[in-house]
């Protein structure tokens, strides 16, 4: 199994295969626009701008499960992120990351990187680094600043 075995929904609800990102280093995260960590969008965009031409992609999945901090439609969330943080990386439809309705991709990521198999994501801005082979490399806790991921991203890009 790898992330390439999954499909996700674009902001307009169309299903796409994760195979679209085959051979790239990915940073997959669950986000929220009304969270204390929302400021991380600035650092995420900086990483994306710096490494996108080397095969790096950020895949952002808004999630309203934690304190209802991602209110609004997919379009409203995207507009907020573009207006306030200038993001240019891909955002997808709002999802659940835990529980019975958890998105299958995030259920896989939790299982593949959790210290306890299937351990739940604790908050907004949990980040998963994925290697070019589609396999999860590491999960980063929500408070981890994007800049702290840079060396590991570089390392994966060089493989």
C-alpha cells in the first residue's frame, strides 16, 4: 500500500487519484482557517515556493473536526487562504481525519505513521511527509513549524 492507492476529492468535489502525484515528495496536512496554527500557511507557502520546481507538492485538506475551526465552504476556505496567505499549493475538499467518517487516505496515514497503529490525529495541522515512492516517511505534530521540516524535505528530494 502507498498513498497512490487512494483517491481524494478536489475542492469542487471531483474525485482524483493520488497517482497524479507519483514520483513527487508530498507534504499532506489537515488544516483549519480559524486555528492558532493557521499562521503556518505562511511557512508552508515558503517551502512550496522554494521546492515545487524540484518535485515537492503540498496537499492541504481542511478539517472541521477540531473545535469547528474550519467553518465555511471549500470555496470560502480557499479564498481565505489565498487572500490572507497567498497560497498556491493544492487544497482539497473538507474532510474528517478521525472517526467513522475519516477519509481513507488519512486513516492510512494515521496507521502507517502512528506510534500506536490507527492512533488518532490530535489537532489541526498534523503533517505527513511522503517519499517519492508514495510511502509515508514521518508524521509531524501540529505545532511543528514548516521551517523545521525543510531538511527532511530536502533529504527526500535528493533520493
